[in-house]
């Protein structure tokens, strides 16, 4: 315990932040003002809550939803399996609203390539195609998502789709996002190979991947994880970072801008004493 506290104090999660009892319900730690409506910081190894603000309040999570999509895919398929894009995966009105993968009905990509586009570029078409690959139809996959969420202890969550686009009743909380982030990393640590990519291409360079998580580029020790944004969810981010073998998860929900969500997560991760906030 002393070694754990020493690490926390050396890296200073946030000014005057003290280690809280595991799974307690602390107020947001004293320090820089957090403008987002909700957030939480947990320790990766123990799952202990280190600080939180409205962390059990349900909100729309936007594309952070795709973390649980990825977890189910990794649990029920192999990376070299081929995913066939159906008409509904390609031309569904929801998936056609953005993040196009430049695929046509009948095109095939490996599960691994679909995961790249899902986690790095947040592609909705990849989410739909992977859901159909695992469960046959997206509705059954979403049912499996909700079952898996309960298994992970996510008590404030109900998913209506696999991509995170707005839907009535599609909600989760900051703490539940931290739980599914932790579950994904603990059970599939190689996921960092995807979530730490800054830029890449797929389909022989035809499709450009650009990570929406700016911490990967600017924050030393960042290991992921996933962003999300819609008009109803505003800007959300589940960020992970590791230094000296200690890893934390910080989640921000309903931040006002794309930039502030990155700054607010950076504040809550392993910030060294005397460092100014990142200018993201």
C-alpha cells in the first residue's frame, strides 16, 4: 500500500488528490476545475475509484459504446476471420451518417482490419458489420452487449445499438465506461496495438485512419482508449495511461468541446508535479 501511495503522490493524479477507499463515492478531488458534467478516475489493477463527479449518472456515451462492441468481437471471433459487409451494414441510415469505410455490399475485410477502423477511426459501418459477423443480426448482438455489460458490473447501462449513435434509452455512466474499458484491457491487453495508433491506412491505402484521441500524440504514457461525440452526448473520452507499471483510466462525459475533453482527461491521468496543462 505504501508503494502504491508513493506512486500516486509522485505522479499527482490531480493537485491535492488523495487515495480514496475502493468503490467509495468521493467528491471530485480538489484541483483544476472540471467542466464536464461527469467523470471518474480508477486504478487499472484494483479497480479502485480515485475520484469522481456524478460518475453513476447515465448519459448518452456516443462512440465510446464501441469499446464493448470490440470486447464482444474479440471474445467471439478470430482476427483473421473475414467479415462480409451486408447491405444493411453499408447502407443503413445510421451507419451512412459518417465514418464511411469506402466499402460496398459484398466487400470483405478481416476482423482485425475492422477493429482498426472501429477503434482508431470510430467507423460505424465496421461496428455494424462486426455485430452481424458475431451474432447474425445487430439486434441479437446488442442483446449480448447488454448481457456482457451486466457481467462486468455495469449497473447504469443500457445499449440500443453497437455504434453509439443517438437512440432513446442508449445510456451509460462514467463509472460503467471505466468498467468496460478496464475489462477490455485486462482481458485483451493487445488492444493497445490498435488504440495507440496515431495514423494509418487500410485497403491498400484507400482508407485513411486518424485517431480521434489526441492524448496518443501529446501525452507521454498514453495507451488509449476511445473518444465519442454526438449532439446529445457532447464530447466524451475514456483515456488510459501507464507509467512505471501503474495504469489509470480517466473518463469524461459531456465535455463542452473536443479540446477540453482531452485536457480534462489529461488532468486526471498521471500528471507530474509542476507540469502545466496540455495545450490540446
